[in-house]
C-alpha cells in the first residue's frame, strides 16, 4: 500500500522518465541502424515535445472537464479535435471518424498501421489511474488503443499498461514481465518477440547479438511497428542492469522508433524507482511541460509537477470506474470505393510519358477501401491496371499517395506523376517514399487516377494503398480527404438522410 506522497513520487518519476527518454531518442526517430549514444546528443535546453505525452495531456484535459470523468473510447475520441498532426494511424483514425465510424471500427477498418506504436506510447496515464490494478489499466488501454489500432497494436498497449500498473507495487523484473505477458494471447507476435528477447538474453547477455537477432526476425518497412520496438524496450531494460541512463540508451541505440522506446522505458524505470533518474539527465530538460505546436484548445498544466497533481486528482475522481462500453460490430461495406480494373499480359510497364489509356476490357469493381490486398491468383496477367474517379470540392494543392512494394506507374488526369521499380510499403502521407507521393495543383471538379502495377513474383498478395490529402505546413500533418473517392453505397446512404 502506498500513501499519496509515495504515489505522487512514483507518478512524477513516470513523467520525468518519459520526458528524458523521449528527448534522448527524438533526434534519431526512424534511424534503421544501431546507434552508440551514452548521453543526449545534442544536449537539449528543455524537454522536446512528443506525441508520446501530447495525447495523454489532452486526455487528462478532457476528463477534467467532466463532472464525473470516465475513460471510454467515445470520450477519448474527442482528443483528435485538439491534435493537429495526423501521422500514420492517427490520420487513419481521423479519416475513419469523419466517415462516420466509431471505435473500434476506426482502428480496424482500412488501416495499414494497426501495428503502430501510437497507442503503446499512451499507456502511462492508464497505469497512473490504476496503480497496482492491472485489469483496470488493461481495460483503459484497450479503450484507447481500439480508436486507431487493432490486433498487435492493441496487444502492445495492454501489455505496457499492465506492466506499468504493476510497477507501482512490484519490483522484480521477471515477475513483472511474466504477469504482463499473461494478458496477451498465446499467438501474439508481441508476446513472441518479448519472450524471444528474454530467451536470447539469457543465452548470450550480449546486447549486439540480441539486437541483431530481433532485427533479422522482426524488422519490416514500418519503423514504428510494435513488435520489434517492444522487443527493443525489453532489451534495453535487460541490458541496462538497473542503471537508468544505461537502460534508456540501450533501448534507443537499437534504432527504429527511438523516441518511443526511450520514453516508454524511461517512464517504466521512473515508476519503479524515481531516484534512479540522475540529475545529469534532468538538469538539461528542466521541469516545464512542453507540448507540440499542433496541440490546440487545451488548457494544460505548466509543469510536470502540476500535471502529476492533475493525474492524481483524476484518479481520485475516476474512483476505479471500469469502462462500460460494449460496441456492437459496425458495418463498413458501405464505404467501399468504386474503381475499374484490368489485367494485361505484358512484362514491360509503360513509361510515364506514354499517356496510355485504360484497357478496353476494364471492369467495374468495389474495393473495400484505400488499402488493398489483392490475391495473386486473381491477378490474371503480369500487369494489374486500376482506375479511380475522384471529385475535388475545391481548387488548390493536394497530395496524392500511391504506395505499393511492386513496380508501378501512376497518371493523374493523363499526366504521368509517379514511377518506381519496387521498394518499401509505407502508406503514410507525411513519410511515404519520395517516388510514391506527389503534390499536385488541382482544380475543383472530377479527376481520374490510373495506375499499373506488376504482379508480385512471390506468392504474396498484391498490396497497394491510394489516397488524397490536404497539404498542411509543419508541424501539422496532412489529413486524408474523405469525400474525394467515389463510394456509391456511402453516398446513397448519406442522401437518404
């Protein structure tokens, strides 16, 4: 049992550790190779803003406005009105909300980033609301994660919320990991990666060897994938041997989503022992609560101490209330996108300057959304052609994304705009490969997108993702246009009122 002062110290350690770890890792976010950090580089003058903390501050603000606060997916969905950035799963969630979906469909429908770190990095608040109450922390984390994730993305959030909740009352690392893993399905890839990390560490106690094995087994095109990043968090904890600075550096030095791995492990270690955070880590960042410029309309505390006091008060007001939402499955078939497809038996793709017309035998299809998995056995030729008809409500610049790992060519209104010979699949408006996204000056009215892709040589499905977005300046992210693509059933339903 902890008194209020002990609990406050642990919570304060959580937020300080998160600020330190996030600030350490932020300059290296997305680095694919191992690093060799032993301290901040560059040395900051304040904590760096990070969406790891932004969303949790917004959640606390929203809950504080309620006469009787409750944690559920519908309350938390209001946060997106205050968060201007729209990377990866954040942007997909915002788009799906605008399409009329509610969680958990906003996280599971047409989302290529269900396994992103976006919810895993928001778990400390749920642990602080339920210290030593892992089932309640897990329930809170599920309500949050289902907004913009499914599957492994939710598993990762539940695991971390449970781990952090138990860290308030348990110190033994092995006990903590075992109890948190018990909340995950046996076939979870997150669970497998963590169990492998522990087994490989027991075999070698060699950071480089374990990091290499994790990368060989779990590395993919998305550096924010939860499976490898949770493996790196656990590896940092194991390799740090109880030293705060050594631990967060071991996590960040593995690469990938470095601000998130550093921030998450730093928060966990801060809960376990607030005194483990040495002054050399705290002095450069100070105590001011710094949020991203894209967070608006939120009256937030000025310091981490004041934020800790707010969280303590919200915990008292929540009074251990569990979420009481039982959302029935939501249909998404009405959101299908109209297109035309054709298949051509030719090896060489046309050039962008050739302005080819759609094959005459093209047939209309309804595709389930923007992110498509087309079975290879249904590709009836070496080339797969697809045409989308879109309608823009206003003139101005728009961003066109067409992302596929296969060789492809894309034309917009007959003009060649994108070409590639294969590569990474990262269908994010703000960080897709340069040969898969283009900004176009457009007029209001009808337009068409024509693409040709080569059939995959391996047995996997043909994957592609197409979308249009508003063009926004930094620090905002480009929001997906939700009304541009023709969705026949959606329009019919909308017109019926």
